[in-house]
């Protein structure tokens, strides 16, 4: 599996912020696979089974980062797709655009 630099960055962002423990583990499986590790080794390191590892790698190959999310979610449907949710924490580590006049990101709304 060859990951683009953008795909690798998205997966690493999921791991670095740990925004969802299960997606974190799945992203780690994909990264290990991209490093050339064997499925049996990944399963052992992740405390999972080989079929589970193959499932998550396959879903990532077909659907990208969104494929690592659970299929069913209790409650209201998500309004932000999984691919975008993973990018949000990564974007907050960069400075806001200069045109905004902001020096850092904040959840404070001055309106």
C-alpha cells in the first residue's frame, strides 16, 4: 500500500490527537500496513485478529479515512463527514490565515 503524503498526514493527525480511540487503532493498523508490516504482525501489535486487520485495511483502501469510522452511530447522524473531522485537529495546529487578523485559533465567538 502506498500512501500519499496527504493520506499519511491525515492518518498521523488522527493518531496524534486521538480523537476517537477506535479510529485511532484502525489508523495505526493502516500506517503499519503502509510501512510493509505483515497482517499477522499488525494483528499481534494491535491486539486484534487477522480478519479484523484485513477488514480495516480494505475499508481504508476503498473509502479513505471515512472507511475507518463505525458504520452505525447512535443518536443524531453526524453533520461533518469523517474525512473532514480528521482534518480539523490537524488544521488547528497551523496558524489562522493572515487575513483574519487572528494570532491563534479559539472557540471564543465575539459576536
